[in-house]
C-alpha cells in the first residue's frame, strides 16, 4: 500500500509541475501583450497521514496541491495610476489647446497681428508727413486692410478650432460608451469564468486595461464585488453595476448652438457642471473630456457674448485661474481689442476727403461685414450715391450712415469687419477723411496727428462706464490701463504664461504617471529571464516526479510479476 501511496504523491507532483509549465508558457507567450500581468501558480502541501500511536506519531505527506493561478498585481498602484492619469489627460488637453492658439496667433516670431500693427503705425506716421499724397494714402489704407484681414483670419481659425474640439467631444463620448460596454462584457466574462473556482485572469487583464483607458477621459472610482464584477462610478455617477449600465448622450449646449455636451442617459443631467473654477485645490481638474469642454466653451463668440457667458463662476474674473472657457476668452479679448481699434480709426478719420471728394465728409474706414440686427430704415447705401451729389446732400447722408454704424458698434468685432469697399475702389483714397472741416488745406494733418496721439493714449481695459455708480461686472478681465500696442503685447504674453503653466503641470503629471506605471510594471510585467528560470524549475520538478513514477512502476512490476 505504501508504494501505491507514493505513486499518488508523485502523480500530484507531476500534474502540479505540468500546470506550472503551462502558466510559465502562457506568461512568455503574452510578454508583448498590452495590459497583460504575469501569472503565478500557488501550491500547498496536501494533508498529512498520522502513523503510529502511544505518543509515537509519524506524519507522512500525501503530495502537493495547486492552490490558484494568481496575478502579480498591485491594486493600490492601479488606483493611484488611474487617479493621476485623469489629471494628466486634463492638462495635456489644455496644453494642446493653448499650443494651437499660439500657432493661430503666430506670435511673436511669425506674421502675427503685432507686426501688422507696427506696419500700420509706420504707415500712419508717413501719412502724417504727407496726408494729401496718393502713395501715402493708398499705403495707409492697404496696411489697415491687411491688419483687419489678419484679425478676421484669426477669428475664423479660432471658430474652426472650436468646431474641431466639438468633433473631438463627440468622438470621446462615443469612445467612453464603448469602454463602458467593454468593461461590462468583461465583468460578465469574469463572473462566468470563476463560477467553478478558477481565476479568469485574462479577462481581468482586459478589464483593467479598459479601466486604465477610461480614467484618461473621466474621473473614475470602482470596487470589486465578491462575484468578480466591478462596480464603476464616473464623475460621481454609478455607470456599471452588474447588468446595468449608464452611458453618455449628447445634447445641445444652448439653443441654436451647433456645440454638444454630454449628459447621462438615465437622468439627462449634465455630466460636468461648469459652475466653479477648475483647479488642483478643488481636485476637479480631471479627464480629457472635461479639458475639451473647458477649452471649447458652450458657443461661438459673437456680438452679444458677455463675460458672464465665458466665466464659470460669474462672481470671479475670467482671468482667475481655471474660471473661463479658454477659446471664447481669447476670442472675446481679441474682439474687444479690434473693436477699440476700428472705433478709434473711424472716430479719428471723420474729416473731409481730397481730390474728387474735396469738401465732402470722408467715409468710415471700417464697416461690418454683416450686421447682427436689421439696418435702420433711414440709412441709404452711401456707395450708391452719384459722384456729382452735392456736398450738403452727401454730408447729410453720411451723418445718417455714421449714426447707423454707431448703433451697431457691437457688431464691429474680429471676423465681421472689413475695410470700407469705397476706399478700395479706384480713386477711393480720396474719400479718406483726413482733412479738418475747419481747414481749407488738403494737406492738413491734424486728424492724422490726433489719431497718433490717441494711439499712444493709455485707456481702460475693459472700458469704464461713464456713470460712476456703475461698476464693471465681476466676471470682466482684470483691469488694465495701457495703450493699443501694449494691450495686445500683454494679451499675447498672458497666453504664453498660461501655456507655460499648463505645460509644466502636464510635464509634472506625466512624470508622476510614468513613475507609478513603472512601479506597476516592475511588479506585474513579464520578465523573460525570470520565466525561463521558472520553466527550468518546473521542468526539473516534472522530471523528478516522472523518474520516481518510473522507479515505482518497476518496483511494483517486480513485486507483482517476479516474486
């Protein structure tokens, strides 16, 4: 009987070594599989037989039994990785949006607005020396035309970038839904695979890889239930619980907007509530999807957009860190700058023309491409007036036209301004209002000099109300008192500084995430050297058990057949 018992012990060693070889081979096969965590066979001694009596007991082992095939995984490191990964993706998204804006502005070394402002200023100075010369007048008009076209181009590029971000929001929501469904499917596969007591490690690897990816889009929390399924929460909302899954849907941000926002499929509530600053202190700077929405904003910036529409918390300035939609803030600041510039030009060059337009009021330099409101019924198309129209009639019509422009001054924003077509016509330079009405000298430069003085005058940004009892709204940008050139220089500098901050934060988080992932890999990644060592270990154990079985087989054959 002892020989039979010994044979059972050797068989247990043989089967256990064989299973160890299978686990080792599985590890080596998946050494390059993304998300795979190495597995390890746990084994323990089988029960012991007690032989003897009267205080003289001898315990004899009955072999070895495989306990389980476990994963070498640090769940705490997984949670840390997913927490930091959400923050990393938020700042990478914000940093990417700032880099795109810097590329659009093309400052300071490209062909940006600052260079065109300098050229416009230089042409204005030349005009001041010879305001009646055709070349100086034409060059001045062309410099203004190039400048405003660049502003329009930037505004259009910002709107196009918002469209791209909107498309990325849609794609991200679709991908998040696919990840949630994938996690749920892995949940069911793990549950079914472990009903008989086994470990569905490969399905667990797939599920963990999906959780890693999901953490880049949203802040997530999760825990595993005894049946092997994980319950997942995203942004505080339970999204996976057994067979139940809550996905994301898309709705319009505001009525009439082409932009969309994510809402929960069960409650239709917003996934993200943009009503407070997004800062590390509040720990709400998480996820690529939130970064996309915070960069894009709810709608395009237009003539009716206010700072309250751009601020997240209306009681704080949009310049407060994390308190604004990024692209809309940049666009509105550009709009305010351009509006101030073209208004100053129109107000300054309100004198009379020269040549064929002598003694007639000059036309406004800049006009809107499209008004956001119906034109006044009394406004005639000044460009349709006959060339021989009397000065009195022309001046009267021009007063109405300028009143109309003042009425729609809020429409004079980047993307919606053009140089007056009358100035670009043949001989249109004559209609530039450079002559003071009180002077009979067509070479009078008082209007041009007044414009130059106004250019260098410091002004309030944002403009203060004439009524001292009216205070700026809390969401307005921080107050500045600078001239035209300095304002734009500070505008570009602020973007650069903000970009530097987000780049630094993204770099810091990237290092943190990389360190945590290295920590995970050092524990869970497959090492070929270690697996080959295990393979030799199990191979020797297998061979030893096989030799013992061969020896016992020979002994039993001798006892049974030859004795």
